[in-house]
C-alpha cells in the first residue's frame, strides 16, 4: 500500500478493506498529522489485524510520542523493533523517546544502530548532533549539526555554486550570510554577527521579509536583503563566500575556546517603545510590566503551553502587571486570564515583529515558555525567565539554569511532563526576590 495515494482513496480502502493491515497502516499515516489520536486508533487496528507486522507498531509508537504518551511510545517502539529490527528510522524514533526520558547515552547509541539499520545518514547525524549539543559537547555537535540541511531537503551550497562556504577565517571581501529555519533561530544565531564582522570586510545579510525592518535598524552598517512579495531577491553585490547562520557556531568555534560570545544586538523602535511604555505605565501605575506568552505556535506547542489558570500566582504579585506578548492570542485563553492580562496595546506580534520588539523592550521583564518572543527578549538584552518543558530543544542544555546565548535569561525546568506548578512557583520566587533576574554565571 502506497501512503502517497490520494487521501480520499486511502480512506475508502480503509472502509472497504478493513482486514488489510497495509490499508489500515496507510490511513493511520495520513491521519497522523491532522488528528494523531485518530491515527493511533487506525495504527492499533492494523496491529490487531496483523500482530507480527512491525510497521503498525512503529506508527503506533510515533502517534503515542506525538500525543505525549512517552512510556507507551517506548513500549510500542521496542516491540516493533523486536519484530523487525531492520527499520532504521524506527531506531531514530525510539532514540527520541529515550531522549525524552532523559536517557541521552542510550539515545546516542540508537543513532548508531539506526545508521547500521539503514536510516539515512543525515537523519542519524542530526539526532546525534542534538544530543551532543544539549550536553555541551560542541566539538562533536556543531559539525554534525550541518546534517540539518539534508534533513530539511535543501543543500545551501546550490544557491551560489561558484562561491565557497566560509570557514571562519579572516576574509577581506564581502560575506553573504543567510538566515534559515524559524524566526527564533534567525534571531538567536545573529547574536554572533559581531564576531562575524570582526573577521570579514563586509556583510550582505539575507533575512525573511518579516524580520527585515527590525534587523536593518539593529544592524545599520550591514546590507540587509529580504525576498519581495514574489519571493524573489534582487541582484546582490559580489561576494567572496557565503554561510548559513546556523553554521556560524562551527565556523567561529563557539563554546570551544570561549573566545567568541553571543552579543545582544536588536534595537527596538525608540518612539514606539516609549509610547507603549508610557501608555502601559499610566494604566498600571507603580507596577512592573511583565510581558508574557503562554504557548507556542510550533508543532509541539502543546508541550510548551502553560495554561492561563496557572498564571494566577504571578498575577497575584502586588507590583506586577501582566502584558500579553502572545502570537495570535486565543480568545478563550484571553477570557480565562480575565482582567489579570493587559492585551489592549495595539500590537499583533505575529504580523508585526518590529512592533513585538518595541512592545517587548517596553517591559521590565519577560516570562514565557520557549518560543520566538524569548529570543527577541534575549537579543534585546532584556531580563527573561524561560519556563522549559521536560526534554526542551537542544539549545537550552540539559541541567543548566543559565543560557549561554543571552546573559539576562534564567531557565526554570519542568521536572515531570505536564507539571508546571513548580516551574511557576520558581518564577514567582525570582520575581519576589529581585526586580530583574540575577545575571547567571556563564560556563565560559
């Protein structure tokens, strides 16, 4: 059965050939992204019809993983591999489960077993990179992190095939610097732009259109280019090399010697920032303006969601006024916050990143689960408390309370999946003790 068949055709087959595990497995795959719980049900039907077939168990494990049922995913994935150990990507999936459970050493071994079982090398390397970077093994992690280009299906070397990729050595001419992946990645990796400018003659920086105004103001001596409405980029000045921002840590030696450090660089619009702060202070006299977001628009946003009802202890602090910095705030969430949340400031952060920077800069402190707003706050040099779920992204490290990219950021880690109460209590304690987070010690 081919998963690539039109969805309606697979659905009809799932109804008319309900005893065919291949059909059930294919329909489970089609439903996985849109409705993982339904995908789980169909995967289990396929497994019941053919208990000895590994693929339904692998798909069941993936659905359970997506739903956050990690222990069940571990059991399903292990059973699938016992039945059929030759599925390389299934070893990768089991490794992700082990990582979520904090078993990083075993997860690294599973990356090697995945390659031996035929998993694409970039997939195995990227998963290994994440594990090395999370534990702070940058010498191994940064080179492997390049595998992300192939896992995302793009080879940046094909953009300008006649230009070499920059290796970090001094360059007298112009460098083309390309942002990639999401807004948060672009903002974070551009904290290395000062180190880049110290080594090259000039920079042409290619960014997404949403970032152009903010980045151009922040880096006025750099040529900033963005695609137009037709997604085309005009002629660029001649250059001697290029590099993607995500490869800057490897080229610059970040974390290996301590000689290179990320530097806050964003500069908000002063007039907008001043007007927003004045207006909010008049509404909340004598209060600290605490900018918050409570969820993420990312695929795994459910893991990074702190429900509105749990913010009450922070809202109860006498000198605090909560101000929404949330992308596309859900009306039900806003209703749940009630009068504890200031949202009438005229900025929609998703549509106006320049406005988000001005609004964030108007805050005294930011409190948020990990999302783009955290990176904007960090790159502005603003005090920020980050509420991390179990098994956060590699950039947040494993056990640290500091964040090497932003000196004014404090990390508060969830100990059990879904349990935010101790995290909120930790933030409350910090806010009570100081009007801004103490500057964390850096490992360098």
